């Protein structure tokens, strides 16, 4: 099985690279046209949501620095 890598870009998108499928809320796959790399919108400004079209430039700020999540909640 191939590895999928998701990169959180500074002031921008989520870049997905590898073997993946993206589906809508009903489970229908998006036609990615054979792409193995896509970027997903995080700012909400893209006309092509869920895909990034660069509309965030100058309108979205987030310094992407990795951190540890808090412990999972237990019931």
C-alpha cells in the first residue's frame, strides 16, 4: 500500500500527495483526472471547493507548526 502524505501549508492549503480518494458527503468520488497531488482549501474562499485555487493569498494567516494533540477522550 502506498503512503499518503498531507502537508499543512503556511497561510494556505492542505496538500495531499500519494494514493488517495476524495469523496463527497454521499460517498461519490471526485474525478481527480489521474492526479496524485491535490491541494484542499482551508480558507473557504476557493471557487473550486473543496480544492484550493489560490484565492487565500493575502487573506488567510496560519503558521503551520506541528504539535501534539491532547489525549483522546475516554468514555
